[in-house]
C-alpha cells in the first residue's frame, strides 16, 4: 500500500534537505502524510544511530587522560624517534655533559649563581671524573626528560626515574626505596657502564654533608667585625665615606648600603665565599665582568662598593614597576640575595592568588612558598625552587640593622623622601638601638 500511495501521489524524497515534493493535482490523504512523517523520523533515527556507533568506535580502548599543568598527558606516549647518542668519547671530546633534571631541593636549584641540589652535585662530580663541564637543562616533568634524552638533547637524566619507561637504559644513581634510577639512551652502553662503575651509595651521604656545609654561614671566609665602629662618634665602619659617595648612585640611603654590607661580609674587604663571591659587597666575578670591574680589582674596597651601587641601580631599574621607593628597596635586596628572576616568580604567584605584587609584605609570603612543590611547580613560576626563607631573613636582618643605624647615625640625606617610610617596616624612624644579646650579637 505504501508503494502504491507513493506512486499514485508522486511523492519524491530529496536528500539531504528533507523536502517532499507532490506534483499531481489530487489532495494528499492523511494516511500518506503519516507515512511520510514516519519515514522522516526513521531516517533521522538511523542517522543518529550511525553517528553514535562511529563515536563509540573512535573512543574504544582509550583511557581518560590526566594532564600536567602544561597540558601534557601524564604517563603519555614517550615514544620519539631516538637519535644517535653522544658516546662517552664524544662527550669527552666535546668537553660538556648535558644533564636533564627537574627543579627542586633534592634535584637542582640556583643558589647565589651556583647550582645546588643532591642530584646536581652527584652529576657534577661525575662530570669532573670525566674531565668535562656540566650543563643543566631543567625540564617540567619526567615525560619531557625522557623525550629530550631520546631526541639527543641531553646525555643523562640525573633524576630518579621510575623504571617504567621503554627505550632508555637505567644506570648509575639508584634510589632503592623508590625503585628509581638515573638513565641514558638505551644504546649508550659505554656511558651507562662508566656511570655504574663510578657510582657508590656512600657518595650520597658525603655530598649531603658537603651541601649542608655550603649552605651554612661557615662556608663564607671572613673576619667578623663589630656592626658599629664607634657609636659615640656615629661611625658605622671605616668604609662610611665610600658608602656616602656611592649610595646616591644607587638612589639609596648610605646607611642602608652599610647595613647590607655588614650582612654580606661583616665589613671584611677580604671576605670570600665558596660560590666565588668576593669583597665587602660579595660581588661575583661574572657580575664584576658585567659591571666593567677587573677581576684583579674586585677586592678593592672602593671599587667593590662602587660596583655594588651600580648593580643595585640596575636591580632598581628591573623593579621600576614597584612605585614606592621604600618597597622597591626590599625587592632589590631580595633580588641581590636570591636572584631577581625568583622574586619575579613570587610576584607572579601573588598576582595569581589575588594579592598585591607591589607590596613586599605580601610578596615575601610567596618567596617563602617557592620552597614548596605546589608553588615552585606552578605554571606561572618560570625558575623553579628557591630557598625563600634565607632571602626573607636576609631582607629582614638588613632592614633591622638599618633601623638601628638610622637611630644612631644622622644623615642630611636619607636617600628617600621621609614620607615614604611612614608606617613602613614597623616604624623605623622611631626605633632606638639597644645592645644585642650575647648569643646573637654578631649573628650573620
């Protein structure tokens, strides 16, 4: 009957516009219209069914993805075309070992311009045993490390990798409790054998002791002078004339610069640290090069202070977006100690969490948090782990000592307009000096 009806009334179905055309003059009976409507619905149902089957087929066998903060799949496909690895001989001829790792207190971080972290120190010792220098490439996660290793962008993963990745050779430093180990390319047998032969578990204990010493104040060789040379005469140190001469170059109160100098070297012009910092203001040799100071002159008191003033001025320019000069001095001090890039990371975190990035009291909270994985692995953080407690303490001690100097030593020019200090840092102008207790009198 349906075929008869369609033939009699000349209905024609046109795809995909779902148009029904009737060309005879007779009026279409109701039952024919119902048939057409039913066919229309059946067509739509079939179309949707086919689409659903296609989607199910495409999703078959796929697991739910977990992504890193950078959008990469956790435990995703680490397959990448493996490039020919640098052999041990190639590395020695090239003079450089490239280490792949992640930022963290146990892996790698920048400390006053020097690499630190247990995994870094171990890799550094291995590089020294090969007679080559060590270059660090910081990765965001283990997947990136494995990919870079396979593509030839690194020689060694100096990070305890879980033994689940394919196409790499586990060797060297082993963390038994985690079933994790360092790794090289699968075909780099020579480098793996060299690592296995070199590594001893006892190295971890000795390097931990070495790291703890380097991070302590004992690692800085200096004579501890009194923080006030002559209180009665208002003389802070024998270098006061240099502070007075060069502090204006930095736009600072000269007593603030003196307070920083005491924190850096306790006024010892021959002070030097294991990291290579030299002189009164602990200028690094490469910083001296950048500032145009000859390395043989780096211990000269006047030139050292002049270089520091120039560097402080540059840091002030870097933090020029901090509008209040008194606030800005805190950022400069923090950058001088911990690196301006880390302070910028803390400012980015403050901004992300709805805090004021131009208030040191708020930013210092995030400087402290940069030692916590949840924060130093945050996507807005570009430079990883930081020993934030040390930098915050550094700033606070200098500000406290500066307050004491301001209470004893009068100055015609404070370096900043006085109204910038109202309510700043706990009322420095009203703070009077007092004798320090014996146990922290010369605390650095």
